[in-house]
C-alpha cells in the first residue's frame, strides 16, 4: 500500500501558507518528514490524520480518498500528536482500555483487555500499567502514546516529533519500537533531527515554508551535493573571510569553528573536499 499525496495546499486564516502544492508518494516503511520549525510538518500530518481540511489537493491511501472518507481512514490510522495530553490520576491500563473502547477495538471487553495488556507489554510499560500516566517520565509517556496509536492495528501510523525531550536511551528504545512497526505499515515520522532520519528512514522528504524541497532516500539526498561540499577548521578571527561563500553550517568542535560550504570549486586552498552528509542537504534547502 502507498500513500499518494498530490498538490496539497493550505493557507491559514492569518495568511500563512503552511502547505504549498505538496506532492509525494509514501511507501510502506519508515518515512521521515524533515523540516525546521514552522515548515508545515504538523499541518501535513493533521491533514493526513483527518483532523483538519486542506484547501486543495488530494491524498490517497491505496484506493481510499483520505481527505473525503474520513471515517474509513480513521479505522486504518494511528496518530501520535506533537502535544499529547493525558488525564490526571488515570492509570495506563484504564486509559488505554477507554481509548480502545472509543476506537471500537475488540469484540468483547475480555478481548479488549487482552489487546490492551499485549500492547502495554510491547511498549515495555506492563510493569507500570497501574500507575497514572501523568506521573510517567517523558519517554514512558511517548511509549504510552505509541501504544494508543497502535490500537486497532493501523496501516498508517503518523507520529509528530515523537522524540523531543527524550534522553538517548529512551530515544533508541522508541525508535526500535517504531522501526519494528514500520516493517509492515506506513510510518510517517516528523522531526528536525537529521540524524534520526538518516538512521531510521528508507525514504524521506524535506519541507520548508510549506514547500517540498526534496523527496527520496537519505543517500540520494546526499548524492545531490556530491563534490560540492568543502570544509575547513579555522580560528574565530578568520570567520569574516567567509562572507562571500555559500555557508551550510558553522559548528564549534572542541571550541574551534568548523565551517562547511557549498561551492562548485574549492573556495580557497585551505578548504578540503568532504563527503556531503544529510545535514548539509537539510541546510542547503532551508537557507
Ligand atoms: N491553527 C493555525 N492558525 C494559523 N497559523 C497556523 C496554525 N497552525 C500552524 N500555523 C502556522 O503554519 C505554519 C506551519 O506550522 P506547522 O505547525 O505545520 O509547522 P511544523 O513544521 O510542525 O513546525 P514545528 O517544528 O515547530 O512543530 C507556521 O507558520 C505556523 O505558525
Ligand atoms: Mg509541528
């Protein structure tokens, strides 16, 4: 199954064009949606999750018109929003049972309870299932968020910046869980962490100011800059020499600026040719 998005546009009442004629095809597997703050990632995800309408364009999941057949889509959909609120003083197992009932999961309450317990085990929260979700750490809460998104075996799983604020261990656990799911369903993951897309996603897109900048695999993305990225470590006092160059990034490494530029030829003999990385591609599209 594929999700085919064509010509999707959305302008908010304030005049912001959050999606500008976006088209892309998303296959089964992990798909990374990369963009800076305000790029339009959440707008796209909420639209695909049937929570808001686009002004124009279409999205089709197989034969299903995602923007028109909302009720049908919701049966196939799991969604973890960027801001995920939980009820106070309600345990994970109670809350998940409640959400399962709302979603119409299981034919009897016995079956529903079994599904809920299996999901809590899958996201590694079984031992703490009777604790209030509001007392969970950020990582536990996100894993609970995935459990609720996985209710009803979705074919399309949409997760909006799910790892913000997670420590590296929790982030890894969360991503292992997602990529397991991604073996059989479409998982769309938004993030501004380039490294996450590189590690996890076989296909990706970069959006900026509502416009699609790139779609393809991370390695194809890197190839687009082959032979054009140059790097140099320099003293802070030398940074003024860079003013006419097309700078991708300036980072401090052990306190010294390391600059990466995008030019067809070495900007000066002090620069070394280097392999483009995904972050270079990201910066080249958002400047
Ligand atoms: N309900 C709204 N009303 C008006 N403008 C909005 C609304 N929601 C989003 N926007 C604007 O639309 C643009 C895209 O926002 P969106 O939340 O989709 O970006 P994002 O890529 O998810 O950003 P972030 O990484 O910060 O979550 C932004 O300029 C934002 O201010
Ligand atoms: Mg967002």
